[in-house]
C-alpha cells in the first residue's frame, strides 16, 4: 500500500543515518587505549540505538553501570565521538532518493531522536542535512522522550501537520511505540541496529520492511 503523508519523520541512528561506523571506531579506539582487543563490528552495531551507556556495557562489561569507572569511560567515549561524529557516518544507501522525492513533492521531513542535540546538530551539518531537515526534536527539547508521544507532537506542531497524517520510521520498539502513542502511521525498519533476539514484526508497527528498497516501495508514488 502506498502512503501519502503530510510529513515524514525519521529516527536518526539506524534509520536515516548509518552512524555505526563512527561508534564502532570510537569504542574500539577506547578499548585499544586500555589494552583491550577490538570487538567485532556487529557486536557493537546492535547496541548503537540503545545509546552510549549500552555501548560502554558492550565494550567494558566488567564495570557496573553505577560505578565511577563506567561513568568516566562513558564520558570519554562521548567526548571522542564528538570529535569525529560525521567521519564515517552516511545516509543509508537509497535513503537519499527517498528524501529527494519527498522534497520534490513539498512533503516535509524531519527527525525525532533520543540523540542529544549536542551530537545531532553537528552530525546533520557534517552530512549536509541540516538545511534540508525541517524539524529536529531531541531529548533536550522535551520533558519526556520516546516512547512518550511528546516529542512526536512537538515535531508535528512545528511542521503544522496532524499526527494522524504523519508517518514515523524507526528501528527500535520505542520508536514504534512513540509513533503509535501519537496516532501516527508507523514503519519499522529491519536494517537498523536490532539485536538478533528481537523481531520487528512484534512491535505492532503499521508496516515492517527489511531494507531501504522496501521502505521506498511504500512511497513509490513519489518516484
């Protein structure tokens, strides 16, 4: 079924942009600094959507989350990441065609992410997406983050569109929950940073896709 939205909103990491290469690089550099061998790419990749805390748990499992050592490593990891957050990150292959098609039809697109603004803004600037993205909602902008619908409502209000006329695309169950809670149509993408034990078909999204090509097919009227 083709979708004709008033707006399209995306999660950032693992949905719109493949940020895993930079996270993997930074975490493995940190492990090497502390005399630990590099981890396999996929071992780190699946933790990206869960944030820095989850990645430090993968990289340094010997430290308790509430320990001073863990907090220090997390901050060092984030400081290092901020120095090169668009070094290897790129739009997922095929996503540029979708964004261009939306823009050509004057359908606004934006981002609702749990990634703090201090990292989201320079990432978008580094990928030359900052002037194309018509709304960016980060945790800094709301009192409650996804899966709460507050950030979704803020994005829609900013774009002057109704949630029920908006599509939200995400690679984490909280993305789908947030979109559903706001009354949006939701698309779960299987090409994101999803642990092997999770099945996107269990997330109660309106649509599920395994790759960008399938995602584009939901917007094929644009292309």
